[in-house]
């Protein structure tokens, strides 16, 4: 009886608190130069902890999903402990190797374990608003760098980079702990007042186990589409400043503003597209997003002739990238049910890790071979348009 009186919007608050802390990893660029000076390492070496944190974040979502399905969403506490511990240990690092192990591996695993908990709890409490709720949850992740970046910058200038890592590690642990204590699963027979289930397909009643999902051809189409969307977005995120400087001819300072603008649209896209998908349907919304993203990527080719298009292009890609991260947790629940949504989404989310890893090798390599980014824009643009067509082939039915 007590659980029925629980206000489910508290879940959203707990989710946003947790995700704001986890999303702070995107503020790594603030730490990079100070760490280069302190550890006497090159810019490429200073990027390695960030690369490792993304890889272990993506891999650990599978572990987090399994733990969530078995023990519930408060398992996020373990993620908060590892995130905070990794950052505190990083504050004592005296070498690049130590920084990679402490920040890249330990904190990365913590982020992955905690990440799936608020998202999975949200889709269970809000079957009538899955797109909106996952959008709000992951918007917190996208906004984390916008809040933590300036704060970290001020702390670094005041007390140094290692002290800043230590303080933030403690703060993140406390906040994730608080957010995790709010989270809980709904009763097994929970249904929102006045909701009949008409907005969600019969597919949700099947509740695929992970092995069943992996045997479904639909899973691999969804994984491929998610991979293409993430690879495109992460490629642009990683190359926004060079694109602004080399193609549009902007100064470092002006091009850097493009990074912030993309981050804003990334966060907004998570809420906007999530809400749209609840009304329009997940696949129809993804169709629109991939069309917009594909056209935006191909339009990057005109930036040298019309440099103002740089701002429009990065805004559109950021808006769509945020939408992918909002919709695919809801897509996973829609097609494979909510009983095993933790590990099932963890498996789907590996598309993000592979996309991030390959895209940030792909773009610089294309530039090295061809002298520019044009071929990278063409390939990713066409892949997005192909993904739009793939959305038309995925039907919400009981067949695998």
C-alpha cells in the first residue's frame, strides 16, 4: 500500500541528480591541460584517460544492468562509490598509467554501473511517458559537463587540478548516494492511474531475457542504428573545434564556443525528442531524426563556402545525438519488455562505446589520408539516411 502512494516523480529527481554527476566526464577537456603540465605528458597522452573512461563506461553498463535486474536500482550506490574512489585516487596519481587506471578504469566502471539504474527505473515507473522520462534522465547526463566544467575550471585556478579531482570525487559520491536512495522499482502490478497501456505495444508483454533478445534479428538492427547515430554524434563532438577552425576559419576561442553550443542542443534534444516520441511513436521519431542528422552531415560540405552554416550544422547534429540517447532506452523497453531492461539496455548501449571508439579514430584517419573531413561527412551522412530507411523495417510485433 505504501508503494502505491509513492510519487513517481521523485524517481526523476533521483535520476537527474545521479546523471548530472556521471555526465561530468564530458568536462575532461577542463582537466587536460593542467594535467599535461603537472605530469609532463603530451596532449594525445592526456586524452587517454577520457578514452578509457568511455570504453569502460560502455562495457560496465552490462554489469550494471545485470546487477540492477537482480538487486534493484539502488545498486547505483556501488557505481557512486567507484566513481568517487576513482577520482580521489586520481588526485594522488603521479603518472599517466595511474591516471588511466584510477580515472579511466575505476571511475569508468562506476559510471557504467550507475548509469543504467535511473534509466531502467524510469521506464518502469513511466510506461505512459517513456520517451519523456528517459529524455529527462539522460538530459542530466548531457548537462553535467555544462555545470561541472565552469565549476572545475574555477576550482583548478584556485586550488589546483589534483585537489579539484579529490573534492569533486567526494561530492559526486555523496550526490549519487542521495540520488540512489530515492530510486526504487514499482510494484510488479504497477500501472499509472488512468493508463490503459494503449500507448505501448503488445511487445512489452513478452519480456525478453537477454539470450532471447540476442537471438532476435530486431536487436541487431536496433544495435546497428544506435551505433550509426552515436558514431556520427561522437565524431562531431570530438572534431567540433578543428572543424570550426579549419573549415569555417574561426579562431580557437570562437570555435570553442561551438563545443558549448553543441552541448546545449545535445541536452535539449534528449528532452525534446523523448517527448515527441511519446506522441509520434519511437520509429517515426527516429526516422525524422536520422533524416535531419544525415542531411546536416552532408551539408557540412558547404561550410567552407558558407561558414555560418557551421553553427546550424552542429546544432542539428547535437539535437539528434541527444535524441538517440533518449530514445533507445525507451526502444529497448518497447520491444523487449521491462523485466530485464537493465541488462538488455546495457547490451544495446555497447553500440555507444563501439561508436565512440571507432568514430574518433575514423575522422582523424580520413583527414590524414585525404587532407580533409569531406569523406567522413559523406559516409556518416549516408549511413544516417540508411538508418532512416531501417526504421521503416522494424515492426512492433510478436515475431522475432
